[in-house]
C-alpha cells in the first residue's frame, strides 16, 4: 500500500523541520556545554585550596591564588547590589503601580535606553564622576558603575512581575481599608516577591562578570585589599590581566579564574530557578 | 438610631466613566440589618453603583460623579471621611474569591492587624470569631496555617467573607458572590447571607433572580443606568410596579 505523494511530502517536510529545530536548540545548548567543558578541561586542574585562599605570587613564580579577586568580586558586586537593588526595585514598583502618566513613560524610556547602553560607556561615566574628582581609582566607583547597569534591568523585571499580580488582589486589599502605598508594598510586592528575587539574582549574575566598566573604576589590584576606597581586584579583571599576560602560569590561573566566575554565575542562575520554583512550582 | 432609619442613602447620584454616563440620578435608601439585592441585566450599572459605595472608583481614571451617597448621614465623599476610613466600615466581597496568597489565619487577620482594631493577643479570638460567623471555622480550624488558596472555591469565598467581617464593618457589599461557585457552595453562602443580616446591613448584586428572591428583603431593579424600581422583594417579584421589571423577572429580556 503506497501513500499518496502529497502525504509522503508532508511527512518528509515535517520530519525535516522537526530535525532542524532540534539541531538549532542543540546548537544553543552546545555553546554553553563547550564553554563549560573547555573551562573545566583547562581550569579544573589548577583549582586547589591554595587557589582560593592565597594571594598572587610575584610574576614568574609558580603557585599562588586569587583570594584577593574572589573577595574583591564579592565586595564590588555586594556594594553594587546594595545601591542597585533598592533603587531598581523601587523604580519597578513605581512604574507598575503609578507609572501610567508622562513621568512613567519617561522613566520607562530612560530605563530602556540605559539597558542598551554599552557597559564601557557606563564605566567612563563612573570614572568621570567618581574617580577623576577624587584622584584615585576605587572599588566604590566600580560598584557604582555596576549598580547603574543593574538598575534598569531590575526595574523592568520588577515592573513585569508586579504587573502579573491579579488586579483582584489589589482591590481586595483596598476594600479592607489598606492605603494605596501599603497595598503596593504588603500585598502586591509580597505576591510578586518570588519573581522580583529571581530578577535580582539574574541582575547580580549579569554584572558579576562585567569587566569593561571596572577597567577604569575598580582598576584591579595585585594585592589583597578590602578597602572600598582603594583599587580592588575582581575575578573578571583578574582574567583580563592574566589572560593577556606573557606567562604560562598566568594563563593557567586565568582559566581557573574563569571557571570560578562561571561557576558563580551558574550558582546564581540555579538559585534564581530555585526561588521561582519555591514560589510557583509547589502547591496549588 | 431607629431600625427604620436607612444606613445608606443615595441621593441623585450620577456617575460617568469618562464621557459615558453609567448611572442616572440614583435615589435609594438601604434599610438597616436587611439584605438589599440589586438586580438587572449586564451593564445596567449595579456593580458600578456598588463600587461607588466604598469609593473603589477613586482609582479608575476618568471616573466622576455628581449627587451624593451617605453612610449614617455622612457623605462618603466628604474629604474628612477618606476612602481608607470608609472602607473599614464598608466591607466588600468580590465576584471571584480573591484570598491573599497567605495562610488562612493571615487572610482573616489582615484587616484587624492593619487597622489596629485589636491588640495582638486578641487577634486569634477575633480571627476565630470572623471565621465562625462566615461558617468556615469547623472546616479550617486545623488548617489555619495552610495557604488560603489551598481551600476549595466555596471555602475561599467564605474566607473572603470572614476577611471582610473581621474588620467589623457596618455594611457588607457583595458583588455577585456566588457567580463563580457550584450550586452547593452557593447554597451555603446564601444561608450565610441570611444569617449575617442579623448583625450587618448587606447589599448584594446578583444576576440570579432566584437568589435575589431567596435571600433579600428589598430589591432594586437597575436598567440602563437607572433605578427603575425599588421595594420589598416580595412586592417587586409578585406585583412589580414597572412593566420593565416584570419583563425582566419573568425572563422576557435580559
């Protein structure tokens, strides 16, 4: 029994298209797998206790670690989050709850433009305002640059998440005699909390790997430093310096640093997933 | 105040959404400790009127009104009775159950806690009282720490009623409270409404004429933004004065 030609063709096209789509998705996943595989292959062997706990040794010598860059990343990104999260979440709440007028339109437009601004431009901006007048590179200037990158991202995610909260919940709170601002904070923001936290984690992960805006703000530091008003090393800057340096030992450490940074971002992404699941996955 | 003195009074109340007039000169007196049903075809203004009573339209862009609605002889629109104070005295139950995504207990405790009606140590009593009045206590006494959204639809709606009652309002507004419920859950809510009128004044919007006939003492028929007829439910349903009312309740249109 033979199928009519049209049917054969239909089956063939269907199979071809499905295969094509599967291949393209595989390609997308492949990028991550290749990057991660490469990093593990070239970096994992250098990961040891000393790598995490020791500071760099003078150029040319072997051994040493990037403890200063790990701590530096935590401090620079930590301060950035401290500035960026409240401003971003606040702006997002404002946009979702009150941003219907001209001001809302303006804020949203600015956020979108800022979202598309190249990070190196933000770095130059931070340099102009926080490094040049003081006459010294500082971790804080780096944090400010990262915060500026974070704010529009977090504002827009927060806005989207808050908009998802059903209007009926808002009305329920208002009808109980809740003032509008308390309705926004206690009911609407709390309901959207899972999504907001996810947005924040993704935002933090996104800026944790930024290098360009730190080049002329936090600058980098070959020594261990926790002073926010002085130059500070971060993992991204460490990779930049070591990867472009002349020593094999440096290249080895650069690979390992890249692996650690990637792991950190991955961890944040997983945490974001987990928070989302906690909020929406279980229960009815 | 005498039992015959109306709790709520609407005086020549007009309402517009932007350029569209939704209500025309509504004159209505809502009797105390009774159930007043507002009936009429979709889009006739019942819900618009109900939401005017607790000023939920305040946030609707382009909404405006003339005339007055008075609660115990004070205009609800008077600047000193701001909407927040007003809404504490006028509870509302919505068309679809809308419990907060919190525990059963917190849902009910929300109002009193916010309004500082009771010191914290009295809250549990208050929550229990509200849940008992809403005929839900026996079903949820062991589930107070579970999310309110885990209850069944009918239970959720009674939870919303308990939440409104916990504020100890003078008036309870109900906007088609049974339209999202099955017949059994509907019956429970109806029994509850009849019970609640001992202590509260209830205004209920319904599309279900049998429901209006079963639970209400007074009925108002809205049509095209006007209050066509208002009177004792029995009279409105058996001897309507207006032919449009008669046509509607006998199912000839709507």
